[in-house]
C-alpha cells in the first residue's frame, strides 16, 4: 500500500509554526555563545528558506530582513571578503560545525583532503 502523507500545506504549516516557536525561544548569536548551537538567527534563516519553497515571498523577505538586521554589522565587505573565508570563524556564519586540526595546514583545500 502506498503511504499517503499529510497534505503539503499541512506540512509547511507545521514546519513554519515550529520555526516560529524556536525563534521565540532560542538565544541570539553573540560573542558569548557559539554558532555551533541553534540560534534565533539560524532559525530565522531556515524559516526564510522554507518560505522560498512555500512561495510565500513576503515571508521570505520578512525573515531575511530579520536576519540581516540582527547581523548587519558582520556582513562581509569588499575589503574583508577573502579574509572572512579564511578565518577560523566567518563572522557571517549563522550555524557551523567547527573542525580544526593544528597539525594540518590545508587552507581552503581542506574539504578536498578527505
């Protein structure tokens, strides 16, 4: 028998409600907490992405603007664009898994090493 899941609109409604709930409960990114944990801005960015697939353009803009407004002073500029990508922690990061091995110096090619 073929599984008939919930209607797509119901699935989107559940995901959006869950993300909106998370946004009210999660801490904002700051210098005292780490981006390797779920944060308000991470949930806002994910909500924006979900709304893209939901084709709710006003909600995409709203969630995206919330993230940009809270992280605006950390956005890359022409003068620091390259440096931000080679830094141990990119200041634009909303969520990351940090990996550091001091014995290797692979630079940007680290992803190709494994």
